[in-house]
C-alpha cells in the first residue's frame, strides 16, 4: 500500500468553492482531496445511519452482498468448485481511493490485498456456517477472528458493497450545490460525480459522517476486549486459557476469543450480538483526534494569520530554521495567549496527541499560504507516528516532532526523532512538547540527554515547551 505524504491539504469544500457547512448539514464528510483521512467506514454502523439512502438502498445492498457470499460458501463442497470461486469473487476487498479515507492507500489495481486473505475469511465463514450460523453479520466481524483483516480491509469491503448508494448520495449533493461533475462509467453506476484533480481519472465519492469511526470496532481490540469480556462465558473461558490474561499478547487474546467464540453456537451468537450493539460512529463533539478541528482551521478566516511569518530573503538551512522557529513561536502564542488551547481539550479531557499535531499542521499550512512563504510542512497521512518535515526550494530539511507531555516524551526525544533525522539525511531537528499535564521529570530527563549528547560533540534537537494546559474561563479567574 502506498503511503501519501500530506503537503498543502485541499478540502473538497475549498476546491469546489462551497460553504463547508453545506456538507455538514447534509451529514457528509468534507474530505481532503490530496490525502486520506484516518477514518473508516464501519459496516456495523450502516443499520444505525440517519441517511435515508443508506438506511434503505445501502442496507439492502450490503445485506444482499453478505448473504450472497454466505450462500455461496454454504453451497460449496470444496475450494475448487464453482460456488467457492463465486464466493471468492463476490468478496470484494479491492482498495477504494475515491472516498479519501483510510491509512493512505492509493492503489486502484484491485491486487493490493493477497488472495490468501480472502481465502482465510471464506474458510472462517465456512467454519461458522458448519457450526450452524448463517447470519450475514459474521462477515463484518471477521476482524475479530482473522489476522490481517484490519480497518482498511473492512472499510474497503463495505465501500465496495455500498458504492452504488454512495455514488447516488454524491450525485444528489452535487446537483443541489451546483458542483461540476462528469460520468465515470458503469463501475460508478453511470452517476455524475465530481473529478478529483489530485487523483487523475478518479471521482470523489462523499461519505455520510455517521458511518465513520477512527477504527471499525471489529478491528479495534481495545473496544472488542471491553465488549466481549462482558460476556461471562467468554470471559471465564479466556481466563481459564491464560490464567492471567493481562500478560497475554493481543494476538494470543485474539486467538483465544476466536477459539472460544467458535466452540459453540451460543458463544458465537453472543459475541456477534454484543459487538454489533456496541458500535458507535466517531464522536464529532469530542473529536479526540482533532479531525474536525483540523478542517475548521483550514476553513477559518485567514486574515488573522497575515503577517505572522515572513518569507526569508535567501534560501538556506539557517533561514529555514529561523522561519520554522518563527512559526512554532506564533503557534505557541496562539495556544498560550489566544485561547487556541481550547481546541486541544474536550471538557476536562485533553484530546489525543494527533489532535495537537493536526492543529499545528493546519496552522503552519495557513500561515505559509497567507504570507506567501515558500516553506512546506509535510507529514505522513498514514497510521504511524506523525512528524513534520519542513523544506524550501532547496535541499534543506528540518524535522519537527511533537509529543504530549503525558505521553512517551523520553522515547520520542531519544529514539523517534533520531530515527527520522537519519532517514531524512539531516541533523536539524526541533522537539516540541505540548504540556497538558503529567510532565513529571520527563523534561529534566530529556534536557539531561541533550546536555550529555552535546558534551560528546553530537548535534542535538532543540526542545520547546508549549503550555497547552486547560485554563479557567474568564468569569472564574
């Protein structure tokens, strides 16, 4: 799978010059056209969607697709007969780039996932059918039982079965809003769809927000464990297998749940019901990953960022560092003195580290754009660690790593940034700590590491602390 690097993010609403609130009112995600948003369509949310087309046509299409796969597997007598081959073909796991969702998949070849994965899913389905269960809900929950069935797989599988309905939703919205469209052929039900200028020959397919999660529940072990372990029979059986389940690895726990769930029809049905009932869409109000805050900053009035940073007169590693330091200082001022810290909290709970990183990325992007500064922040849009590589029109590079104070600060400074610098062939780095509490002795530790490295003659990363702590409202101060 190709990982996209995110530079100069462009939202659907920005490219097609529409008010982003129109998408919000329609219950649709405003996608970033030139990268992927780390959200996924969870098949378990289809039945709960408030979108009328999803509730009717979409639900019917997905149920029919799952029933078709189950029916063919049930008929099959061997993995070489026509029924098995039909089930293999019907279980469409091809990647879908049109929705701009996921970890950064860019392939549309249809060969991105190995045939062994489809066969594994079908074999488990056959085992479940033999046990006596033909509920189509087993297919969306294969992430519980199969290694390699991750969030992208579940999301793309569901998108393939929903594609015709999603295309209809997109076409209807574009007609209402007067967005230019064109036909992309029978693959997209001959619907009139908007063209994605950053992915030639590919339309944009809009997705209802209430279908989205940061991870599909069946692929998120922390949620699965919480839900499944509430079932007495499952919890007791798994505990008997491990003695102390806290010491078992995630892979071991997953195998144990698979074994216990498939040991009896009652256990299987209890697991299917519990997980299906527990799935909830991404909480937009809490927005713990900052995905909607990110969009709000990109769409905000840019005039307030005017004059915050100046373009260097010459391009060099020295002026690059000065420019980036200036952007970090402006970000620090916005957080500490202009109430931007509020975007990093949900009530008394600090938003995730990714929220701070996305906020910083959005602010830097807007500052550079409004002030015509030729310094590009970029980041990997995938699911791994997020860092920022700043560059200008020459070979200079400067890496910025951002961590929350309550996280693995020492590890971030000592290991991660050094790894990134080696990969980028640069020794220039800045380490930013967003102080939301829980700092303890971490700052002293990394300052000591920095001093020891400098004593050895090594180049070290600068350390900057931004006070992102929660303040009292003005009326309570």
